[in-house]
C-alpha cells in the first residue's frame, strides 16, 4: 500500500496507478498531446479522469531533446490559468505541476496543484523545500544537463548504478529538507540513449527503494518510435508493451498520454500477477 499526502488529501493505492499528461505547449514531441484551447483542455482532462487517471500532470515547457527554453513568465502564462481552470472544473482531481522552475511550481500550488513533478534532477533544492513547506509530494527525476544539452551527456560507466546512486542521494537530501512524500523517476530518455533506456527498464527492479513509489515515463518516446522506425503518433502499441515490462519491474506510477490503454495494462498485469 502506498499513500501520498496531497495538501491534506490522501491518495492511496495498492496496485499501480496512472498519471495523465496534459501539455499546454505548442512543441511537445507528440502532436496528439498539444492542447490548444480551454475547451480542449477540459475535454482531455475529463476523458483522462473518466478513463481512470489518478493524477493529472500539467506542463507548459517542452522537455523534448533540443527543445528551446522559454521565459519563466511565458511558462507561468501557460500553466497557471490552465491549472486554475482544471482545479475549478475538477475540484476532486489530484493535479501535478510539471516544471523545474520554483516560481512556476509555487504559483501552480497556489492555484490548485497538489504535487510537484521536478524534471530538474534536484539541481534547485528550493523545489524540494517548496514541496516540504506546502506538504505536497515531490517527484524527483534523474537527468544530466538540460533539454538543450542532455543528449550529449550519455556517457555512463554503468547507467543503472548511476541512477540508483542518484536516487539514494536525492532521498537523503529530500528527507533532510523535510519532504514527506518522495516519488522517484529514472528519467527514461533524459540524457540516455535508447540502448541505455532498455538497460534501465531491464534493471528496473534494482532501482526500487522501499516505501518510495517508482514512476516511469515511457509513453510514445524515442526509445519506442526510433527502435520501431515509426512516428510518435504510431507508438501506442509499443508503449503498451514497455508499460507491461515496467509494471513487471516494479513501476507504481505510469506517466502516459493514453490513459485508457495504460489503465487496461495495469488491470491485466495485476490479474496476471495475482493469479
């Protein structure tokens, strides 16, 4: 059984859960995830919640390899109104803010978000301090560099041990800062080649730390579409295969574009695992 305190609301589960990706960005790598209007945002969020998403993850800054950075003010203009709208229309929803910038996370938490998804690899400890002070879960992802530089930083002696060492160090740092609920993300695709991603996926059981949920974000990523020589738009089947392997390896949260299919994967894998 896992539980997260999301600003006084408990999110509890005893089988893996699904986080739905909502992007108010014009340049996300998967065109199907780009939200262009308030109506589209509400429709997509409603569909995800109906299909079984336990968390909605709202992002306003593309983190695809080579993505151009935008200003903090531009990210705020994208994210804050979107989270305000979601919190107003779906008050029972658990909303996560996907950002590595303190001002954005702080503003989002003030408008209804109740979780911080920090892809910044913990470089800014103020992000963890914010999660501690606001009593919200903190997702800490492994990455080297930033979206502009990360694909040139894939030289590891042992990628699995590097990520595990990162997890151990970040857990200690987050606990020192007062974070109560920590979620760990290996950062598939972030400063890692497709071959390294497959190694990490194969070794996922080695990355588990007792009492800390492991989140996996593989949905429609380059590891899938480059291996299969297809486009992200055609990568749902491959995503489902890798989600199943991730569940087998101990993933507790699947971060996905396609909630219905991921929830079905969880149900089938859970039935198989408990047979």
